[in-house]
C-alpha cells in the first residue's frame, strides 16, 4: 500500500495532529476507497496499530484505505474543557481525507475501530454520530470510564469527562444500544464483562480473541468480514 | 499548509522512496468533483540534499501557503542531479513521468494541465530543472532554475567516478546532459517550450557558469522560452538565495 504521513491543523482539538494514511497500491482514476479509521489506546499514539498489527496484509487485499489518528489523551470524545476530538473524528477527519485523497465521502463507506480507551472512543463515535459511520469495532474497550476515576490515570479524567457522577448526564456513558452494527473483540480477561454488558445492548456482538496478537487478529477479522452486519 | 510525507514504490528506480508534499489547507476543502485544482510546483533539492531540504532551509511553506491553490512536491532525487544517468538509474524519467502519475492518483486535485505544472530547484536541482524542463517539455509549463550552471561546463576533476556514473565519460557538450545544447535544440524544434526563469546570487562562486547558460539560451532565435535572467544582489550559493529565488519564481508564476 502507499503510506502517507500527514501533518495538519485540526479545528476540533485546536492543535496540530498527525495522521498515518494507507491507500491501496493502485488507485485507479475516479475510484474511491472505503475508509477505516483506527484509534489508539491510552498511553499510545497513532502508530500503535501499524506497529502491533500487519495492517497492510489485510487492508490491501480488501481494498480498504486506513487512517491511523492521534487522540492524544482525549479518548476521542469532546472534552468538558472544550477540545472537540469527537467532532474531529466524526466530521472533520473523514471530510478532510475525502477532500485530499481518493477516499469515499459517503458515511456508509466509513468505519471506526479502536483499542482500550480508543475502543471507547470508537463506540462513542457511533453512539453520538450514527449517521457518520457504517459501523464500529472495539478491542478490549473501556466500556465504563467511571473506572478511570480514583486511579493514577493521566490526565485526571475530570478534565475529559467532568464529574464522575455526571457521566451519564453529560453523555459520556455508553448505552450499549447502537444504530449501526458494532463488534467487540476481547481477550479472556475482558470477555465475560463485555458479554454481560452486551446482553442488554442492541446491534452489538462480542467475539473472543484466541491469539496473543490481539490487534492483528481483531483487525483481520473485522476487515475481512466483521464489517458486514 | 498540510504536510504529507509519502513513501512510494518506484518501478523505474526499483526502490521505495520518499516524497514530501505541501498541499493547500487545513481549511475544509471542496468535495471531489467540485471545480478546484491545485497548481503544482515540483521542487528539486541540490547535490548535498534530500526531500527535506526546502522545508528545513527556507520559508517555502509560508511562501506557497499564501495562495491557497498551490501544492509543492518535494521528491528525493538522491545525488542524481535529476537525470537519466549514464549508468542506468532513470531519475529523470522517474521525476517527470512516473512520480506525477503516482501522485495524481493519490491526490486527484493536482492539476493535469501542463501550464499549471512547474519544475524548479537550486544548485544541482536547478540544473536538474533545466534538464527536466528541456528534456520533458510536454510535462512542464515553466522552469525555475536557480544557482544553476551546465554540468557540461563543470569541473569534475575531484569526482571523476561520480561524473562517470551520472553522465558517462568524456566531454559532455555533445550529450543529452548539456542544457545549453538542449535549449538550442528544443528552441528550434516544433515541440512545446516551457517558460524559463533563471538566475543566481551576485556572489555565487559559479555565477560565470550561470551566465554561460544564460548566453546560450539568449542565442536561441525568437526567445521561445520567454527567458528571464536575474541576479540576487549580495547573495551567494546559499539557502538565502534559494528562498529569495523561489519567492520570486512563485510570485511570477502565480501572477502576484
């Protein structure tokens, strides 16, 4: 695939961001590619997915364009302090990518996938902006960010979500009820709690990961067929 | 502007290579199909340089970013002087044919029009711009060649092997590497001809070589290149001259 490292100003978070873009090898004139956006975990950056999974092996075969994006420490949601990482992910980024590259601008060709806190961000994206995506996937996602309070988590979760008691009210709680198909991939440690969480959900499926290459296994499964409802 | 760092595969060079690009933005862009295209400055680095040169040593982003519809493409030509080398490596064909094809597929807004595509560079990249513009005149509407003499007039006594690798043995004045010869031949042919803007600093140690090329181009009857030669007073063969020259060339081509 063609690998493009983009540095641009992002209006949502009001900062400069990096984006790693992978385009299928031989884009033909006029053709536009479906887009999968990949979100990193806490303590990581946009390169996590490309370092921990052989993305090109699967994406090139399926003809999918990839965008690995930075979320800094935002969990990819609009923070109470005014940094609109969620808007950047759901609106600004797909628009920018389709403006520069031969990437589809249609919501039904856009997917988002994340790991850990990035998994939370991916699920929040489709919960808040179901019109912007065809679906989402998460690997070992943080399903309830209230667990981050009172830990040594940096930054203090209060700077992202506000008071622990008002998560639901401020819209930072995942409902589990989605309007687009959602896949959750979990290792043994996270599997039971995710299954329990998904029981009351809607349009959400939980799958067990069998290998230690969590990101590669989940990515491969999602790109090859998991995106279908 | 938006910086894009491409890692692409060149079949001609048989390698993975770097290309950097500055493209308009980051404001929201018109959607595909809407009437917008970017003029394209293909900008070549010098002999001791790479694709990062112009960004690191000049204010190219500020200069080009003032227009909003100009993209700057910064390829890595290694030590090739941008030519199809005598020993086989086809850098000229890569830069003028393959690279535009690859990039236009990935950046559909790059203008396809010849008059919107300009080749420019400093030092070896300036020579390379003349070589490319005169060898592939159908690809470029204009050449901006700065700090640029003719390799056929250069002294290679200390780098004889390197000279052989790039340009072959012997005198170069009757070869496709002599830009004065290329200018005369193309100038009297029926092929398309790029505008040529050429010049160097007044203190450039190779100023005489620039002037030799100037005289050769001026000797072509009818001024088919709408040729302009400039001297930047007080500047040498330096990044300050690079910046002054590219600022002038971009203003000239953008018409303001």
